[in-house]
């Protein structure tokens, strides 16, 4: 019998957050080791629970959630999403502009399948959430990575973006607040990114899943507000992070701007939504309650709250390690520290992360896994409580002390 091989479409697709590093962690666990996994932004294992009102509403609606829903999602959920954006000043958003999905991840793949033709180029930030790069590639497109500038708080390099636009460029991805850097873009930056899209006739894909997780005086600005009526913008968000229900897989994409110019594309997106029947129906009943009820995230992101205190502690402890520097996160759930190449001359950062895992039973993700071009960063999830974070970063410091160039 012939060897059965994976599709050639997968040859350049990577998702290193759950790739070989996780396989090695699972091997060590099978041997009896206890691994502290700081590679995935999953709140539940670290003691973060969903608001009781959301759980109660999902349970209450279970008897009526046994069949398929409309392929775009149940009406109350889509209404709640539309009204949420209306409250943010996007007055022209309606129920028909909202698609509910099994998390933002599914919706990214659906949208790109409907949008991308072979050879189309999509601008994606570096570093990025790697699903964007993988999904563009799997859809037949070419991800073109524009640099974010660490020296300027991980702001996108506008000149680099302009230099990488070609006749084949069709869209730009904006991840704000950013995963993995924790950057939150100013209104000036969001306006500038959208203006690039406007001048070059690009669609904007705005990944805003962390929009409610903001620290100190950081303010989130919706790309759709900057895009207005003349730039097509697809805004992705959901309940996973701010409402601590990653497993529910409840996300949405909202379409705004000149929809009359995107009728054919939206027909294609509707076709793909129909083909997957519908999103998980029980979880859709959580959306209206989440968006309309008490916003429990507020107590987590203010000083004294766990998200805030853990992020600030991680930033401080990382910066205290010789040869390590970290830009303070303004939002999201991560730090993306840099290892000074003069102190830690790392050539293969995936191998470095695996060595750390084997030595200290601690799993982080290497920076090139987020399409950063140099092997000099890693991403650390800041979800553990302060005691666990102190232990984890202490292990990193101990490990790095054995790898530093003496001199």
C-alpha cells in the first residue's frame, strides 16, 4: 500500500505554540514529570472561572440548543454583538453584519478561505499570533510580515509596511491588543494603519480578542471606527479571554465599511458558514449575557487584580535577569522578552526552549514561533498566580545563568 502523506498545502504551515515543544512536554509528562505550561493563554488551569451568570444562562438554554441554529448564529447573540459595536460609535452595524463562530480561530480560517486567492499577499505583523500566518498559507495566500518595533513599545513600523505593499497585496492584519507583545496601539497608530489600507485599497482584518484586557491608562481603539464607511473592516473578537471561557468557543466577526462593494465576498463567507452548519449553539447563549451584564474583567485588570499584578510582576522579574529585557505589556496576557544575543548567542530558539523544558520542567514558546525573524525572544504567559510566576521566572533565571557567555 502506498504511503499516505499530508496535503502539500500544509508544507509551510506551522503552529509552534502547540508544535514540537508541546510534544516534548507530553513525553516528559508520560515519564512522570510535572510540567508548568506557560505556552498557551488558557485561563482555566490557573484558577480563572467564568462569571456565574454566563454559566447559568448556558445551562438554562440547553433544552432549546439541541438543534442547528442559523448559520450566522442565533439572533440574540448577533444582536448583542451589533449593539456592542453600536455603543462604541459604529452606528451602521446591524445583526446581518455579524457571524458567530467556534472561537475567533475558526472565523479567521473561514474569512481567509472566502477572501484569499492563490498568490494573494496578506500583510501580517511580526511577531504575530501564528494562526494568521498559517491560515493565510493554507488558504493559498502569501503572508508578508511587517515588523513591529520593540524600541518603540512594539508599535508597527509604518515605513516597513509601505515598503512591502505590492500589486498582489489585498489586506492587512492588525492585532490590537497584540499577542504576543502586549502592545496596545494609540489612536494615532490605528488611524495610520487604516490610512495605509485606505490609500492602497486593502481590507482590514482587526483581531481584537484582548480588547477588554488593558492595564493602567491604555485605551483600546477599534480599527473599524478609524475605517469608517470607506474601508472594509472585519473585526474579530469573542468571549474566550475576557470572560474566561476558552472552551466554549464563542467568537464573532463583525463586518463594517462599504459592504456594497463586498457583496460577492460576503456571499462566499455565507457559503462557508452554511457548509459548517453553525457554531456551537449552547455557547452562543453566553454572548448576550456576557456583553450585557456586569463586566467582571474590570476587577482583574486594575491594580490589585490578578491579571494586572501578574503581568507587572512578570515584567519586573524578567527585566531583573541579566541580559534579558522586556517591554512592559499594556494589555493581553503575555510578556515577550528579549535575550541579548551578546549574552545568550542562541542560534535555534526552539531548541533553546526544549532545553529549558527538559532542564526546568517549564514550557514557554520560542519567538520564531510567532514569526519573529530572529531567535532572540520567547513568549511567557502571565496567567499563573504571583507565587507560581516567581517560581517559573526563577527557573528561567537559573537556566539562563548556565547559558550566559562568561566575560
